[in-house]
C-alpha cells in the first residue's frame, strides 16, 4: 500500500514569512496527525484530526499555526508568520479509526517529513 | 501529565554484544507503551508495542509498572540495528521521548 505522502520535502523561508505543508494519508485512514520535531528532540503532537474534525489541538500555537482537513482526507498545516524557533521537521502520520470503546492506540504510519528552516 | 525519559542520547556497542535502551515514563493512568525506530534516510516506524508481547527483529521490551520502565533489549546486536530509537507512551496523546541513537560497530 502507498504510504503517507508529504510535500514539500524541504523549505527555507525568512522569519515573518508564511509557509504551508501538505499531507496525504494512507487511503482509508480516518485519523491524521501533525507532529513537530525540533532537532535533538522527539516528535511533539501539534494537532490530531478524526475525519475532518479536530480531536486534539491543545499543543498547537494557534496564534501562528493553523491546520485543516476539509474533506477528511488531505490536510494542510500553515505557519503565519514564521519565527526562527519554528525551524524543525514537520511530520504527518495517519492511522485507522482511533476511537471506540476499549480504546487502543492504533499504529501510526509516518510520512517522510518536511524539513523547515527559518532564517 | 505524561512524560517519557530516555536517559541516553547516544549508545554504542559492538556487533554481537547485548544492547539495552532505557525508557522510563510517568503517567497516572494505565499506560500503553511503544518503541518506534528510524533507520538512516527512512521514515519513523513502529518497532513494537507492549500489548503485543512479541519479539521484533530480535528485540523485546517488558513493561515494568513498579519501576515505570519499558526498556528495549536485544541479546546480540547487529550492524543493521544502528538507528534512532524512540520510546513513546499513549495516554491522552502519543508522547515521545527524545530518542537514543544506537550505533552497532563491526
């Protein structure tokens, strides 16, 4: 099966500019995640979608970050305006429906990531 | 709050030697623990999860609730095991540790 696709793979921008990342999850996966991975750290969840609804955006810096998944498939993550500390790899992941009684975390499948450098 | 600690950023062993990657966690509920691995130039992928209680690529991990640990072990390391390993905890969300870079020398 095709994996999670992300674009672009690399992006260099200047601070205060805006940038957008795109993610296409594995077909049939209802749950989509965006993670931020700063150099030397583990991935940190920014936002989780269940179909086109937001499940968890408690760690998303909403003053500058936004994300959407309008049709419950592809998703975009936007930063506006970017700051130097936003330099990181942005990972998208997807999983099967991650809800239900007897909740068990479904396996998350990760994309290759987008490496962002803010100058 | 949930937290995962991997005390070693770097770990180097020789081929054939045993290897243990340490992971400690804090979580007030019943945890679900995972090990994810990222080989060079590859995507982050699931290695194993504690509820499966299985061995993957010779690796095992046992959840010790008393010590709040989930250490990853392999009795005989291979060069192809060289990678970045992340311990993760699923509570309200999947929380990753900072990772351990394992290098297996020939």
